[in-house]
C-alpha cells in the first residue's frame, strides 16, 4: 500500500509541477536559427565565427548570452554592458540586446515555447520588429 501511495504521489507531483523552459544551457539549432525583419532582413541567432566556432545564443533558465548576426546590420550582443536579455524560467524573455548599427533591441515580446522555439517579436526603435 505504501508503495502504491508513493507512486501516486510521484505522479501527482509530476503533473502539478510547472514545466520550465530549460533545465540547462542550450544553444540554437542551426537548422532553425533565422528570424525575419522586414526592415533589416534575416537575423541568424546561431552564427559561427571565421574559425567555424559557435558564437550564437546560449539559453539558460535565467539568462541569454551570445551573439546574433544580421548580414545588413552586423552583430547583436545579448549580454552588453548596461543591458542584457534574461529568461523568467518559464520561457518569457525580458531585457535588451544591443547592436552597434541598430541600437537597443527589446526582447520582452519573445517567449520560448515548450518545443524550444522562439515565438513573438523583438522591437527595435530604429528599425521596427524582428
């Protein structure tokens, strides 16, 4: 009887515990790394440097670090001085990234869903949305 109650308790605990977006740091899948902006074009969130080293986003349950690349506007930094993009553990982003050629990019309109896909829009005062 105790064993059955223990199993039932574990099942109830599993279903009542909130599902958080991340358990550890993850990187962006290069097959699904691009976002479109009608004003700046495609933005790659999983770029590599000249030596083919990954420099794209690293996503944890509280912080987003790394770089995104816009062919037309250059690098967007996710952990700049006086800014940074954070994650609420439930997958809701808030805060600002920075691109030298576009300014501050507000990610408060972006979430990462349970499939790990970014959904929503980031806003840039100078160029609109991504």
